[in-house]
C-alpha cells in the first residue's frame, strides 16, 4: 500500500521540487547577473526618482538619456581616469576593436571634394574578391543611397557599407570615367594588431604590435613562425604607440620569451583577490637576443609585457618612459545597451612594481601629464627621465622604478627638429596623405615594377618636381609651403617614400622604409652587438 502511494505521489513531489528550484535559480540569476537585475533595487534611488520627475514633469522637453549619461560621467569623474561609461552607440565599435575584427566589405576610403575614393583594398577580402580597385570612386550604395557630390561624413559611409556577415551590398563605382555596379558579400574584416613582421637582415627580425586584442597572440605566433623560418636569431619588438588592451594576450606573448614558471604579472585590488599570471609552457624564443621599443604612448598591456621582460633581465628596453597605466578594468554590460568599464585592481610587475602614475590631482592634470613631459624637457634629456617612484632591483642587479611607467634601459630622445606650423597643418588636415594617394594614382604605372618596400626606397627619390606638386596641392587646403626652410623642405621630401610605401603595402611597407632612418632602430642594432 505504501509503495503504491509512493508511486503516485513521488513524480508529483519531484515536479514541485523542480519548479521551486527553477524559480530560485531564476531569481538568483536576476540578483547576480550583469543585466537589469544586477543594477535594480526594490525601490527607486534618488537619482532614478529625479530622472523620472524630469521626464514626466519638466517644463521643456529634454533628452533623459543624455541626462543619464551626464550623471554617470560625473560620478565616474570622482574615481580614476580609466573607469568609463561606454554609450550604446559606441559599444559595437569598442567591442570590435577588442575582438580584432568586424563585419564589412574590406576597403579604406578618403573623401576628396565630396567624392568617396577607395584608397586601399584589403587583400583577399570581400571587396578584393568582388573586383573593387584602388582609385574607384563610390557613387551609390544599393542603388538608392547616392554618396557622390554630398557633404557626407565617414561614419555615414561606414554604416552603409557594414552589415551582418553573409549579407550583400551593391555599390556603383566610377572607374576610368565609366560607372560599374559591383555586388559584394560582406565578411569578416580583420583589424590586425601585429601590423608589421619582417626580417631586417639575415638574422634580425622586427615585429610591431599596435594593440592587444583577442587575436594578438595568434597573430604574433604566426609572425614568429614566419621569421624563424627565415633565420631569426635576434628580435626587435616594437610597442611604440601601443595603448594596451587584453591583459591575457600580453601574458601569452611574455610566456614565449620567459622560461620555467616565472611570474609575468599579478593583479590585486581592495575587492579583488590576488591573481598571479605565470609562465606555463616552453616558449618559442626563450634564449634569442631581444630588444623592446617603447615610448610615452606605450601603455597598460604594453607595460605588462615590457615590465616583465625588464624585471627578469630578458630584454633591453629602448626608448622613453612609458605612459604609466597600472590599473585593471573589467567591462560590465548595462541595461541601456551600453557598458561600464570599471577599474577593479592594480597590476604589479614580477618584482612588485605598480607603475600607475598619480591621478590624485584631477582628470585634467592626468591627461596633460604627457604634454608636461615635453615642457619639462624629459622627452629630450635622459637625465630627467627617471620617475620619482620607488626603486627596485632586478635579479641581475639592475635598478628599475615604479610609480610612473617603465623607464627604458637605453634612452632615445624625442626628435625636437623644429616643425613649422605649415608642416603640422599638413598632418592635421591629412593633406600630406591625400597628396601621396593622388600622386600614386597619377603615376601608378611608374610604381608597377617596384615589388618591395626596399626597392621603393631606392627607386623613389622625390625632388623639385614633387615639391612643386605638393606645394600646389597644399595651397588648395590653404597651406602655404613656399616659405619653408631648406631643412624643413628636405625632411618633408624624405618622408614621402615612407608614406608611399604605406599607400602600396600598408603598415608593413611603412615600417620597412621608415625603420631605415629610425634612431631607435639604430640603438636596437647597437644593443645586439
């Protein structure tokens, strides 16, 4: 009898328990997730009450979303400089930059005289496969959106060309004064973080990393495989201009240079436990000679990597004191579609250096700190480059510093050659790059036989003819170059082959040519001897 009752009631009992468990699990998810439940409370807080009253009762119409964003930014301004709010309209672009790719058609463009010009086509990308060419002028998108002869903005062009992977877009281009309609299937467009990797000579390799995204380590390993296949014995790793990114990617790369279970970095905060990141595998370049190039714009993950290599006496650090960002951020999604990137910990180099520069004098002072280095002469005189932070000793007995960036082992001053305002305007208005593109299109046949950046630097020697063309082109942008000194004129002409190499081969071409006269590269080659 008892067994029969159990047979009847046991399934019902299990069902009740399961339903209660599901309900509790759902409630727990709401209480702990990063969505609306994470931020909600059983009663409105004062901030929400004020916003609601303004929305429902205020005399004039106002954008409540704008008020919310202002309120959030005002709160974050009382924290550190790297805790930021990312509005919903920016979140996709921010996430794409970190993930290292986006969905699009794979072109670079510039707008000249209200005409969209295709200045680069990514090799093997969707546009390349569809037949789009450098020099094409974009007339229409999807037969309806006319983009020619209008004051259209670059962001508007991006919105028209980007879209879900696998979808297609039809563009009408003007080529050789004839219109052509081209159908393009959108696909994954990489945002390379390793933008240059080549052999400088028979044994010396060069790699430039512009950021640390989720694809940086695989890109780096592919670059190393290529270089090692070409006889790599010593490496220049260029982190200049690298503002950081994904910490784990920098850790993975450090692991390729350091042996055993050496500490690479550790993080710790008031509400975050200490987490150690150590070497966990045999690296591909644990014994070869290594130089790392840094400057005042190398930050965050760049400082993790260079700091670890400096602490273990594994590399010679050459350049200027780095930015000084030793704070760790975590990104939390918000119910409005935006995100909060909140500082949760500090990171420390293997011997305990936190290289975060002070931020207790306000955001404005923090942002002006780099300019202050120029005013103080630090970027010019190596003897003023030592930070006032605490001193540490590496295992090899070298003195290193915390409290304000990574101080290089070999200082290379900033080039203080006087830059007349006219030359600065060439860069600010993008006039010089635009001229290089126009010159390339007008003389494309002359560059057809040039197969490598090295050949270009030997064959392309701009002279008086190019100078007169640039002078005339700059005049259209209200820039008068006729009064420049002979030295300024000469330096500008010497810059043209570098920019032409970028036009033809993108970043790799740029570095192959510019490195030939780069003073930091010269110091790197001396360090290998």
